[in-house]
C-alpha cells in the first residue's frame, strides 16, 4: 500500500469527485484511521491549491459534536499531491441511510443537521456543498470514538482565516 508523506498508509478509496478523491488511511504516527482527501493532479493550479488550504484552515476553527475534525494539511513529494486529513467516521451517508425510520428518528437526524449548519453559519461561514453524500449518519453501533488526545489543538490565532472562501467538504455528522 502507498505511504503518503511517510505517515499515512492508504487502505482504500472511499470516494471520488470532480476535485479529487477521499481515501481511508492509517495515520502511522498516531495509530488511527483517518480520511485523507486529495486534489486531482490535473486541476492542481495555484488557485485550487490555495482554496484547498483555506478550506483546511477554516475547518480547523469549526469544533462541534456534529462536524468532522480536521487534523493535517500537507504535500507529499513522492506523489506530488496536496492532502487534508480528517476524522474518519464509520456510518452511512444520508443518501445510503436505509431505515424504516420512525418520525422521531427522522426529526432527530434533521435537528442535528440543522444544529451543525447553524453553528457553521454563526461563525460567518457558508457551507457550499450540503448534500446527502456529505452527511454521515452514525448509529449507536457505529458510535463516534472520543478524541484520543494525541492531536494537538491549534493555538489561539493559529490557522485562523476570516473573510475567505468557505469550506466545501466539511462532513456534517449526525448522531441517531
């Protein structure tokens, strides 16, 4: 398997879109699974790379129970690829979520979704890519693991950006 930045071992591809791909990877430094997002090389112009970095910087400011945490931004010299790593969450996307859900379950999903969106908007950030594929449904069985304490939170003022384009790939987590 490929090793990105001498740290992230690619396990499998989770998805692919117009901008790039997302992989399940193992962080060898902290021994945990992460989602690793890359930009497709053929579109990696400076403007796109700058937007990708801003996306990471904005996402580092968003700490909420219904939002995925981001960990790292980098460039892998061997693959010549920029990447972002973020919390890997096991669950189903809203698009794939199949249930004979009772009304209270459906309401719980949307209340949690709206809490996450309200939190993002309260930080003067507009999420420009809310769609079923970017909303993970976590059941009790796939319960989100607590932060393992190994990742240092950003210091005050570090990775902060204001008035810049908003992230397009914050994965909104909804607990059922």
